[in-house]
C-alpha cells in the first residue's frame, strides 16, 4: 500500500475548504470562495501564496503566456478552486500542467459548486 503524499497537510486544507463551503454553501463565484479560503488559511497559520504565476518554457525560451495557480500551500501543494457543476477531466489536465510548470508533486482541485464540497487529488 502506497503512502498518501502530504496527507496531514492536504486533509487540514480540505477541512478548511469544508468550513468555507459549510458557511457559504454553493452558488458563489470562485473569487468569493478564494477570498473566504484566504481568511481561513491566514487565521489557521497555514503558509500560502495566492495567484502564483508560473512561466512556461519551450525549448529553453519563456513563452508570453503563463499559468496562475489559485493557491500554493506550504510550498508543497497546488490548490485549484472551482465553483462548477462537476470536476471535469479538463480541470485535472489544467492542474497537471500547473504541477509540471511548478515542479510540485501534489495538486488538489476543490469544487465549491456542488451541494457538498468535492475534491480530487492530482499527482504528477
């Protein structure tokens, strides 16, 4: 049986996301959930960066376009927020691209758009 990478950190962050969802419910925009989660992370002493820019390198050259990850938690986990009907394969692909660009190993997609909070762990 394999170990779950960053188990304690990811469960704690998902718990904070559940707190946000329990308080706000579904129906708000992603930006609203992002603002609320920022409050939760700060008040719980979780180190994070918000809207982190990642350059894309092609054949050694930086491209004009880049990625923005919603949150980087503890310099370990990409946290990608959604407020949609359902997490899709395109969200997983997006998170995989963020992981490749950042060289991080774990991404968590969190969806606030359903009746109950849903999430998906994505490993590079």
